[in-house]
């Protein structure tokens, strides 16, 4: 699973995680939801707030607040996020991608590829994770949990009642 790659002159542990799922919403709706920073609250079980949103065309910079408990103590981790929303292929496909910088030296690039499938969509959620030595296994297991949860939450948010 973990791969090693050279980044900025130093060897950095890295891995890629990919999860593909179907959702009963057209690409336009999935894209609009993923392109809005405020929608990430709860989309990741750790993200409790989004603040300092700055827009520049198709690119958005913001701070996500991840809340977790470590040894019984609550900790808010402030994460710098850059999100780019490219609607170029709509109504058939679109992409939302970006970079995440965590204070612990964890870096993640992400990409949501959204493609029409009948009246709904296929979403491929790809994460490329880079960490300091010793953190990859833990960070990857947490990222995998968030990725699976995100698919469930997004599906629930965008599925219309029958």
C-alpha cells in the first residue's frame, strides 16, 4: 500500500486511496454540492466548521476545522484547503480537486471525478496522501474511514425520498 516518492528533494512516504460509488443525483447536483466549502461540514465526520473562505474564479481557499479527541482531550486542528471546481464537462462530467495542508506535516491532494450514469452519477474519490515518517499508516487509515463516510453522507444528502 504505502509507496515512497521523492518530493522537494526529500523522501516522503505516500499512498493513493481510491473509492468509486454511485449516487442517484445528476452530475450537476453532485458538482454543486462538492464545489461549496460549507458543505464539507459533516461530509467528513471530523470537519465541524469552515471559515475564512476566499474565492478567486474557480478556486477557493478556506480553513477547515477538524475536531477530534486524543487521550480524552478535545483538539481542533486547523487545515488549509485549496479547492478547484471545474464544471467544464457538465452536464455529463465534472471535477472538483484540491490540496489540503495539515499542521502535522500531512499533505493530501484530492480529486472527485463525477460522471453521468443514467439519471445519476458515478463519483470516483481519489486521495493522494503524503506524510512525515511514521505517520502514513495512521493517516491512511483515517483518510480511508473519512472517504467511506463521505460517500455515505453525500449519497444520503443528495438522494431524494421515493
